């Protein structure tokens, strides 16, 4: 069935495909000049398709209203995980929200594998009602309406990469900014772009395609993270030499330092107080580091060389509010975990190491995560 659907959608014109999917902002409007190819077409492999169009099959509870925000959190569940998390379950081509007690609260399976496949990073909008999604090897970014469970906007041409109008090349990380624009790190184009979904125009670009050097903001060395900070500054992660930089929206570089003990930095985030930086090492064995950019000194580290506690290409690390523990997406171990800040023990886990699947309790190459601090799911589930 999945193979048939993929073949069917691949035969549709882009305009016909968009009518099927119902996107609010058509990809067809983003193509190059007539007579020229939109980009370099990429063959779709079995790995890229993953498990196809799958769902956990769980009965989902009604969605509670938004009553919290990033600065006024809803009541916490406490340890080991203070809030439900939305996971970008990459090779299951779905988003799934899991409660601290591991109940499945919300799920968004792929509406079709041509336009939506391989979701790898996921972040809530500032009002908690939309989700920004990036898809590296489908070369596009999306906005998903959380309450309607609908794909409402896309930028990029599926299965085609490039640097021209409407094209991306391995976009990693996506966030909706406070002004409604979307920011993404366009890795292989060596740039970070801010796109206005209302016009599909790139309103800001840092870095230059083909110039992959660390010289922000004019040149960036394969950026894979562009994280908004509380005051609007952007924390940019560059793969080459593990550079982390803080840049204002106007393009002023406030600081730029190398993350200590990191081979392949992945999506740096500020700590909860905004004073330090936490970053995962997309490596085997993986690592999580917290460091102070003002002193360039490491203040906390998780690193295990082998065994069940070892990380395998960890892509996201976040300091949790309330508890101060560390949330980690352990990609190639097919799990998301919480590490106790003091003891460094794994105190919570969703997914099973070495066991891929889409049934409740299982994941297939999870790659992104965000916290749902907007809805009081704990109170809603008591009703």
C-alpha cells in the first residue's frame, strides 16, 4: 500500500499534488523560471521512505486548550519528565506527543510521502498552536496546525535540492519566530534563512551558498541549527569545527566560540536561564556538553563509551525546566531519554534501544523534540 501511494504521488504534477494535500502556500509557486529545472532531482531510497505512512493506532484524547506559554508554564508533572514532549519520529514519518507516563496524547502521521517524509526537527510556535518541521532529505520545511492536525504551509521542492528561489539543500532545524516567520539552517547551502510564510520570500539570509567557511554572518560552515533565544537573538550551530555563534536579528555577531569536546555539534540550545549553551554531539559514542560561552569552559558533560548508557548519534539535548535534568534524543538507539543532572543516570526513556517500530512505546530514528508547556495535559487526563 505504501509503495503504491509513493508511486502514485510521484506521477502527479506539483500542482495536482498540492490540491491533494491541501497546502495553504503552494510549492508550485516557488519553482524557477519556465523552461529551467526547479532543482537537482534526487532519487528516493527505501531508507528515505522509512516505514511509510504509519500510526501508533492509539486512541487519542481530546486536545486541551492552550493555557500556558514559554514564560508562564502550565503545572509540571515533576520528575522524571516535567512536561509532555512532541517527537519527530523521522523514519516513521510522523510526529507523536508522549506524556511523562508514556501515554500517546497526539499524533500526526504523514498525509502523503511525496510532500511529507522524514520529519527530523520539530518546534512549537510561540503561541503553542503550530509546529515548525524540517525535512533534510526531502529538502523542505513545513508548518503543521497542531489542533487541526493539518499541513498548512511548505517551502522547498520535495526530492529536489538547489539554492535558487523556493529551493533548499538539506534544511535542518526549523523554528517559528515571534513575528510569524520561519527560520531554518540550510546545511549544504551553507546558510541560515528566514522565510515569510505570507509571501514565501526569504527576508534574511546569513551565509552564502558555495562559500562554506566560518565567517559569520557572511559565511557559515555547514550550519545545522538556528535556535531563537528569548530576546530574539539566534543561536547558530556550525558543523565544521563545532562553532556556536550568537547573532542578533540585525546580523550582529555577539560572540562566536567552539563547543568544547564536540566532534559534530547538533542544534545548540540555550540553558533555561539563557546564560549557557547545551549541545549534543552527533557521534558514536555520543556526548552532551553544557558550556559557558563567556569563559569557554565546560560546566557539565555526559559521556559513556559503551553499553546501554552510551549515546549513538544524539541530535538534540535540552535542559529541562523545573527539574534541571537533561532531555536527549538518542537517534540511532531509537529512543528519547532523560538524564538525571546529578547522578547522570537515565531516569526516563521512550523507545527501545535496537528495536524499531511504530506501535506504542516504539520509535524509528527519532531526530527532534520539543516540550508542550502550553497545555495542561495532566489535568485534562484526570477528567
